[in-house]
C-alpha cells in the first residue's frame, strides 16, 4: 500500500545525474522536455554552491517519469553516461 502511494505521488519526478555541470535549467528543459512538459527543474549544487551535474525534474504529467527513465537512463549525453532514476 505504501509503495502504491509513493508511486502515484512521485511518478512525475525523476533524479538525473551525470550530465555536464555547465548545463543550466534551459539546457535540461531542451533535452528532457521533449518527452513531456516540464513543470520544474531543480539544479542540485555542491557545498561550494556550484552545479554538480545533478537535478530533479518535475513533469506536468504523472506518467512522464517512467517514460523519461526508459528513454534516457544509461544513455550517453555529450560523452557522459546519464543516469535517470525515480525521485522519492
């Protein structure tokens, strides 16, 4: 029952890591927004406040997260392997 609740609650959010640290929210939107409309891009920063090559993407459609994971997880992006996982 709990996993069903979490699945419905966070299905529109994914955690992305491994993309170039110089990318900004616009670049992530350009690349990942092709699957569905992005509602929010949260760039994860390190202790020094610099971009870390990690982000949490929130899509408008609740089922978009699964589609984005299938399309982009373990794929090369600018010669780096990008990991896309569910965000809980």
